[in-house]
């Protein structure tokens, strides 16, 4: 054993020094002791070499790693608007404010006028009806949960017919055939990968058919020799035989964005008007908290609400507050586009993006701007390319530069292309531009 290894300090000695330095005021003794053991262990693996900046500084860093909140703010400079790793949709200010009302005691299940018990979803249900044109609505924890609950309500013990082109996998291991099997329904596949006609569904009908399921191919595109059956045709087929039609539209597009070049996602209100039970997420294009939303006729929504799964999968009070505040913005589409961050980012004026990219580039000597494209993410609008202006920084190692950006406080997420580091201002807030500029300079000075 080397002398250095033999001379490593003991836990007790460092604990006394840590106490002297006031570290026990910042964390419980057990956490400090654990940090000290980790610091000594790390020195042991360096053949006994002391920490570069001294023992106490190293222990402090270890304490920081153990006490820092796991969710911290990051700057999204990737231009990917609905970034799954970064929590999908950033929430509107109105949602942040509304959440606070849910932290203490609240009117969650109280009708303040009568003093009697109320329902936690009354306002959400009426807002969703108003915005989507549906008769009624029900909210659960996420869209996968909503699908599970609906299939279990309407097709447990019976058959669900799905096109082979729509047996999709969404990120995070959500697969339509698996959720169907867990719900207790039997999957009946019809058509082919690229083409499924109404006659395919008709021929597959049996006395056990309970549901015709249509799933939006949200995260990929099929081009060429393709054909799918319209929702309206499925609804007329189902209606004649008392079979439910469920449309999983994925993203929750509540207003038409085609004039901004955003085409190809189904509008929730169109699917409602076609007569389907419609399912979508709260934290994709809708731009609110994680939630699974079901809208449709009251008689069917009531049946789903009576399923014990609706209770098991119900949303919590903070989600309800944030979702209600987000939905309320949709009462005026112009307000929604301005106030809901993901909609504002998706519809940003290219000239404004150019101006903001120049602002960033001017703060960073040597940075250039060039035309480029932003991605939307979250499985929405897969074929759409949004024009943007990128800020480009040359670096000896682009990957090392990205890693240093992630190590910044707050962490900054960017992209690389051809060994250059790329920043897209579409997803960078105005007050984050100086933060990004400062980080780029600091990292450059170090490498
Ligand atoms: C995203 C998506 C889901 C899952 O939604 P979560 O809210 O993440 O559970 C289901 N179906 C489709 C078509 C989707 O795009």
C-alpha cells in the first residue's frame, strides 16, 4: 500500500472539519457523512491523491450532488419545441400561477356556494366541451392511461379492430397492441401496413366487436401507395351496429395552425364533429401539464367515469389547476397563440427569429448566423420543417463543447452538425439570450 493511501483522513476527522466549516448547517449529519465517505472513496481510486481543490471543497460538492433538486430549469437551445427529455411542453405563465392555488387547502372537491361535496373535474369538463365542441369530457393522468381506461370500459372481453398501419409505438414503450391486451380486449388486425379500406373493417366485424380504434400515426409519416379509412366512414360503420369508435389523435391540436405552415395533425374538434370518442395528451401541442383527455358524448363519458380505473388514474390538484388555466387561454385563439409557449414558438415570425439570432451572435465574438430548420418533436407534425435562423459557433471538439454547456448553471442544451455547435433561438426565451452568450464565452475561455 502506498503512503498516500495509508495517510487518507478518517471519516471522523473530516466530519469534525466539516462541522467547523459549517457544512452541518446545510445538510443532515448522515448526508454529510455519506458525502465524506464518497470523497475518501474517490481519493482511494486515485491511489490516495487528495482532491484537487481540497477536502472540504470536495465534500461540499458531494453534498451538493446529494441535495440538489432532481428537476432543475434548463435552457433549451435545440429548437426542438416539444422535447421529451426536457419535459415536453413548457407551461404558460397562467398555469404556473394557477398551480399555487392548489398547493394549500383548496376547493378541489368543494362547492363553495353550497358547502357540499363537488367534483374535481366540473370546470375542466365544461371548458373542454366549450373548446372542442364535445358534449362532455374526462381527464386522467396521461393519454396512455386514457386509452387503457377507454378500451377497458368499452371492449373488455370483446374485440377491438385496428388497422395494421396504426399499430404504432409511441416513445417510452407505449405500444397499441400491448395496451389493448392489458385492457382485456382482443386485437383484431385489419388491412396491410400501407393500405386499409372500409371493407377491411366491415369484413372483420363479429358479434364480439366492441370498438373500432383509429390511431394517429403521430411520430412517423407514410408516403407513396397508402390509403386509410376516414374517421367519418368508421363512425357510420360503427353507428349502425352500436360499436364505439375511438380516435387516439395523440397531440391535442385545439386550433387550426395551417396558416402558419403547420399541417397534417388532426384537429380535436374535427374528430369530435365526426362523432368519435377522442383521446389526446395535455403536454404535447395543447401546451399544458401532463394529462390524458377524453372528449365525447355524455352517455359514453359517464360510462368511462364510472369505471374504477377513472378513479385509479385521476389527475391531481396541481395538474387540474394548470390544465384549467391553460385551457382557459383557448377561449380566444389569438390569446392561446400568444400565451401558450409551444404555440408561440411554433408560430414565431421567421424575421423575429432572425433578429433574435443576430442579438445572440453579436454577444459572442466569432459566432455566425445561417438559415436552418427547427424540429417540432413530441411526435407532432413529423413532416413539417420550420424555417429558422441558427447561431453557429466553431469549436475544436463540438461534443466536448456540448458537454460543457450541459454542465453550465443552468444547463444549456444545444445541437451539433459537422463539428460545429448550433443554437436555435426558437426555443430560447429573450431573457435567456445573455445567459447562453455568457456560457459560450466562459466555455471558450476554458478549452
Ligand atoms: C403521445 C401519444 C400517446 C401517449 O400520450 P401520453 O400522454 O404520453 O401518455 C398516445 N397516442 C398517440 C397517438 C400519441 O401521439
